[in-house]
C-alpha cells in the first residue's frame, strides 16, 4: 500500500493502478462521540482495506452531505450538486494520471448523490471502473449482526461507538452516552432532521458498545469489504463483461 505519506515517485514505482478515495463527514454524533467520527472511520477503514488490496489510499474528503444533522452546532455540509462535482472532478483527475480502478469509500450513510455520479462516470469512461463501497452496508450485514445486541443502529449507536472505542477510545465520553431509538421509520429523515426526532442526535444504543465488539466489527468489515471489491473487479475484468 502507498498513501499520502509517499512521494509521487514512490507511487509511480509501486505500479498500482488502484486508488481509494475515502469520503467522511463532519457532523454531530451525540454527546459521547466527536464530530470527526465519520472522518476517523473513513481513514481507518481505507488504510486497512488499502493494505489488503495493495493500492493508493488518498486523504479523506472530510466534508460531504449531512443536511439531516441541521439544528445543532458542529455539523458542516455541502450541497449534493457540489458533492457530485467534487467526486466527478477528482475521479477525472485520477483517470488522467492512469488509475484504472477507483474505489469511492463512504463512511457517512447520507451521501446518496454518490450513486448517480458513480453510474455516470462508469458510463462516460468505459476505460475505468469506479466502485462504490458504502461501509454502512457492511456494518449492517448479517455477519456483523451476530455480534450485536441491538438491531437498530442508525447513528452513534452500538456499532459506531464500539468502533470508536476500539480505534480512538480516548475520544469516547462514556459518562455522556445516551440510548435513544425514535419510534418512527428511517424514511422520515427525508422530511425531518435527526435532531427533531432524537433530541440528543442518537439513533441506537451506545450503552451496549464495547472495545471487543469494535475490534470484531472492524476486522469483519475490512475482510468482507476487501473480498467484495476483489470479487467485483474480477467479475468486471472477465471476458464476459469486456
């Protein structure tokens, strides 16, 4: 793996044509986790997956779309159309440099604009493969679920809190953790900000989190994510799809 600590010449010498662009978010994560939680998770997972796949890992794009956290100081967003252009411009630049496989790693569940821009990029640039890796999909997989006690982990709950306890325990405010699960479906967030339905900005049970769960979830997500990407790239490169 090479990353932003390497020189340009070292990246060239590595021979890699695969690049990971991690995208996080800076947003409120309840009273017990830092606003940089999604940034920290994006960086940690990208570095670990990059080692598995021997590719270039870029610095995290910290800001994205998190309108759903309006109402409390500490959340910073851009418009979806701005996010669209950011992803499109960065991928275009990667293609010009010779990268053929570009992985967009999302650690914030609300970057819905990533789907359309990735579809367009793959349509207009058939010589590259742009892949979407949404960590939330792997957080909520059946393989991860067997290690959890709560089946409702939308924001700052058992999963994210466990991961932060494992990766950056010094940033976890245990005494301030509050459990809260709104009595509405997730789809209501298309109409209401999270803080309207959860005063503390939490959707889940952080009290169930532990370092041990965080370690297990982290390792499981890294392995399953890397396996998914390798299998997808192998399928795309087969004669059937070329």
